[in-house]
């Protein structure tokens, strides 16, 4: 399993939108994808139309009360979701009483590494809390999400510096990549910013840039990824292109969609509003 | 980010244009500059003038890359008006 953490200390830069739709695009490409909602605002959970009542969530996993397998739900777009609620914020306070709280997610995911090909972590809008520390500790790649707006480049460079400093202190390699979001090529400021990002980030910047699209807002409102709402939308094309690059980055092999395979604990979320695609049409890569 | 991807994001339909160019064997800004306007127009499904503009932007990006810096987008049109 390759773990991607989508990070930026800035809110509203498209982290959740990118996490949800990248996860769905990877799934559409034949990968088994787990989306982990690490934000107490639970926007990724909401964006996939999942209503949490008394089901176990990520905070229960971090508290080691349940396993990842027991807490995941199936969600629109062929994605498995480890959902979140506002209760997740309490973990920040509890962490002061725990030993190595920043390793809780890594420990939980390490026993399920063969169940998924990718885990996409949607991080909260801060990089200094214990939740972000959990994400970075569990991640193989940190993807900095950079919106194409005013001051975004300065903020992104600062965030990249923080990530590089964290990566240097870790006992395992953490690759750093960046992706541009909310790009509107009609705007001069957006074009200039993209040119600036290209100059500053160079090869770590993915070729695919996520353009602004009303379909992304509509998809979030409908509780489905954009490739489910409108596969022909340009936003869906952007995420397909990003998924191709992410798979290449992770060294993911080309796979054929043959056979039926469903993760054993998959549970349909109560609030999901869209039909799940046909059964996962691919044999498991690993046998246990 | 590859310079050709940057060009496609800035002045065309992003990944869709990049795929078309790659399929035609165009993988660098130099390849774009070496392609005839009419052929580029056919590939992009655009008018010859739009294809010429695309090639002109490719030239600007290539020149900026050679100079070790990337200029902002303004300039070309303003220069022509002056």
C-alpha cells in the first residue's frame, strides 16, 4: 500500500476535494483505495455523502478500540472510507497522555497494508498538530496542495519548508510532491502563479493541475466524486491525469479489471447518496 | 512539472491537449516549435491563428527556460499594441 498525505496548513486550498476525487480516480483506474478523513470537520466524509451515527470512526481506530477493517465504510466512487466526526478533535487533547500518539495511524494501517493499494489521507488545515503528525508518520508521500490564488505560493513554500524539516527528522523516507488546484487559466494571476510554481517546485510539481469547475461543487453537494457525477467533466479528466501520475510515482503496475473482489468488512454507508459502481472488478493482488 | 505540461495547462485544455501532443510524438517545447502551424492546428482542433499563438507561447516558455527564469504571461499582446 502506498500512503499519500494531502497537506497544507492553509484551509480552503482544495485538500478535501483533491483527496476525495483522487481516491475515486485511482479506484476507477483499478486500484483498491482507502480514503482516511483526518480532519475533525469531516468534510471528506460529508463529500462522500456518509452520515455517521453510532458507527466506529477514525478516532476509535486511533484509540485502538477498533481496527481499520472494522471502521471502514464503502462510499461512492468505489472508495473505502475511514470516516471522521468532530470527536476526532478530542484526540489532540488525549494525545498528551499517550505514548507515541503520532504513530497511532501508522500502527493501525500497518496491519492492513495488503488490503489496499493506496491510502489517501485528507489532513486537517495545520501541520503542527498530532493528527498531521500521524499523517506524515504513516505517509510514503506528502502531497502539498497549492491553490492558484494570491499569496498561495508564499504559503506553499513555507509549508514545503515545514514538510522538508519534518521529513528530515523521520526514520523513514518521505517523498514530497505538489499539486496545483483551483486553476483558472482565464485569470492572469492564476497563470502567473502556475508559472511561479513551475519555477519554484520544478519536478516535484505534478503535471496535472486541477482546474476550477462547477462540477466539483455539484459533486460535493451530491455526495459523490466528480467522476461519478459527470465522467466527461474536465475536472474528472484532471483527476484522471493526476491519478496516472500518482500511480507512476508509486510504481503501481498496470492492472486488468478481472474477477470480482470486495474487501470483507466493507459496509455500505447509511447516508451515501449515489450508487456504488459495480463490484470491484479485479482480483486481489495479494493473497493472505 | 514538465514544460510542455505547463504550456498545455496555461494555453490549452491541460491533460487532454497533453495527451494529443504525446500521441503525435510531441514531447518537448522544441517539438512544438518544429511542428508546422497547419499540423498543430489539426492536432489541437483549432484555427491556424490559435495554433500560431500556441506555438508563440511555447517559444516564450522555451526562451524563459533557456534564460533560467520563467516570465509572467503579460507582454506579447501589449508589445504588439505598442
